[in-house]
């Protein structure tokens, strides 16, 4: 495992989170934050990741799975970030 994978596993354990596919979830969040950082604004990337986490938590409290919610939200916001500059 890489340092990042080890860190994410430790954070999940500390926060009592279970990810069905840690690698896929990590990739989705990293891809989203890269798109936001490059197409919107660098400081918006970590804030966007935080907001995705809040929304995924809310959705999973209603019966969804965190991994699926994160993947769907990341895809949706990646598309939004890709057109952000054209909208402004």
C-alpha cells in the first residue's frame, strides 16, 4: 500500500467509515479536485471535496451507500467544473 492508501485507511478507521472500494472513491475525489483546481479555482478544490463528503453523508443516512454517492456527486460536479469558465 502507498502512504496515501495507508493514510486513507487510517482516517476511515478513525472516523468509523467503511468504503466498499477505497481506490475508486479516492480516484473519484482526486479527479474532481484536480478539475475544480484547474477549471474553477485552486482553493475551491478542498472545499468542494468537503461539500461532497457532507452531501454523501446526508444521502447515505437516507439509505444510499457512501461510495455510490461520492461517485455520483463527483461525476456531476466534474461536469459542472468543466463548463464553469464558459458560464462566466
